[in-house]
C-alpha cells in the first residue's frame, strides 16, 4: 500500500537506516555520525507516522477516488488530462488537496499549520 504516499516507501526508509547503521563506525567523525543519526531518527519517525496514519489515509484516498469514478491515481491523471472531470474541478482540487495534507501529515506535520487551502 502506497497511495496516497509516494517513494521512498516505509520499507525503503527502514532499509536505508538499517544499512547506515550497519556501515557506521565511530572513527573520529563523531560530528558527521551525529548528523546522520538525526537524519536516521527523522526517517524512522516518518515511517512510524506512515504506519500509524497510512491505512486510514489509504482508505480515505480510495473513497475519494471512487466518488470521482476513478480506480487509482493513474486513472485520475488520465481523466484530468482528457478533461473528463472538468465539470467536477472543485472535487478534483479537494481530492488533490486532501492527498497533499495526508502526505504532509506523514512527511512533516509541522508544515500543516503553514499551508492554506
């Protein structure tokens, strides 16, 4: 399950952190390791939020797509390109906006209070 989230997936983030930990050696580059450890911790926090929020966000995304009569994001993109949903642009905008908010809630929820609809 990825929608509404994009790459890197939760599994890819966990793999990157695991690989970094496996390669890391304390060899006098403590400052560099500290920086990378903070990045690794942030990546794991993103994974944690995706695991918590992802299933309900996925279900909500699927429901929004169904209301527009499309099966997935690819079909939505085709419908937008061909003008098939031009008479429902407010609904399309709302779906896209809600998807952006879902992505932000996982990637960096601190930005949620900075965005306007």
